[in-house]
C-alpha cells in the first residue's frame, strides 16, 4: 500500500572502486595521459517521488472557488453545502465578491428551481449575516445582487420578498427580544444591524428605472430604535448607537424629504436616557458623542461651504480633542468647563 507518495523501485547502489595506490597504477607517459583523459562518471541519484503524487499547494493558497466544483467531480454537493461553502469563502476572502458573484448567481439559477430551494437559500444567507460577526455588510450586498439576478419568481414570492418576509418574522418579536436574556438580545442586535445594512444596500428599481431604498425598512428601523430605547440596558443602547452611526445621516435625509421630524424625536429621547437611565458612564458618553456627531451633520463636510476658523461657538466638536487637566484635588476638568481659563490664568500668574 502507498503511504501518500508512490515510491519508485529502489536501484542497486553503484559499486565504489577500491582505493588505488601509486604502486599498482601503471606508469604512463605525459603524451598518452594528455591524449586519453580519464572521465569520472558520477552516480545518478534516483528520485523516490512519483508523477502521480497529489498536486502541492503552499499553505494559505486558495484557488478560484469555482474550481472546487468543476465538471467531472464524483461527489456533487447539495444546495445547502454549496451555498454554505460560498458564504464561508466570502467571510474569509471578502475581496473575491466582485470576481465570483456572477458565477455563483449563474449556478444558483440552474439549481434553485423550486419554492423550497429558494426558501432554503434565503435562510442560509440570513443565518450567516446574523450569526457571523462583520458579515452583515457582505450579506446585504449579496442579497442585493441576488434580488436582481435570480430568475426564479414563484407564487410564494421572489428572493427579495422572501428575504423581507424572513426579516419580518424577527421584527415582530422585537419588544420581547429587547428585554430578553443576554443571548436573545445579542441575536436581536445582530438582526438590527443587518437590517440597517439592508436599508443602505438593497436597491429597488422603479418602473421608470429609478433606484430607491425600501421604505418598509425605514419604518422598521424607526420602530427597532424605539424598542432599544424603551429597554435602556447598556448593550441595547450600544446597538442603537451603532445603528444610528451606520444609517443616521441617510435616515434623517429621507425623513426631512417627507417633512418628518423623527430624528429630532430620537435625539430628544437620547438626551432623556442620558439624564434618567441607569446605564453606565461609558454608554452615556457614547450617547453624548452621537448627539455631537449629529449636530455636525453626521460628520459630513460640504466642499462648497466657506472656510471658517473653528471656535467653541460654531464647532460642536471644538473641545473633543482638548487635553484633560486635573485640579490639586485630582478632579478632572477640560477646556469646555466654564472655570477652566480662570484656573489656568491663576496658575500662570503664580509661576
């Protein structure tokens, strides 16, 4: 039996000539020695490697994903195995999305031909996007691509409709999830952030070819924020901050276009939480930083605006990078405190 490499038959070792002394070597004149030089033949080393050995790849090398499922493969994967392998591949190598998504969609179009298969596909992507850290963005991009390129459209709904229906199942238990145990809340937070990514990435083409976002997701995000702020535990508030940093500018623009003041209401609610809720000091600082971010137009800089030197009056982030000083009693204070400059002047005059 072979142990991984096919061994070539071993050759007999070449015999080594015995040492020759000068007494036994016949004397030759210089002319004959120059006429007939002696040639020493080195023994040939026989390799024990076989041409039938498996192909070698360096560690860390990954060939094109599609090559794993070339024609002629004896063990074909199931739909679940194929999709899960591709999702894991995207998780490890997100940069391969652009080069391999087209082939993936073409394969699915030849495979996903029933309602059950489409439902299974939606569930696999949803689970990956809500259970694997940092896959929510890639999952949303994948959902957007498939919603435009999968050809199957059964009576139960196309890919996008089934995806939104799956999200609605989780959405309907938002109030219970926001006040559930730690594991339940963690799963709920992953869903919230995935829905935020879907809102930003899922494109809906209108009858005139214009591209819009799903209004139903906008409404859903507003209600999810209500659920998070209604249960002001630290992890719920952190999730709300992440969601608003991700979608706040887009949500506010959309609400303003409709003449709504939803963002004003959210900011007011944040300020109430900071004053009344029993959350940690760090979380309160996160909430206040979020309010500052929103007051600076979510950090967006308009190139057409005229330059103005930053001052405490026109720049809400003026004091954010200022150093922190300490009094003789060890009490911290910054330049934003009203008595700071008086204290500093007193120290300077006492030198």
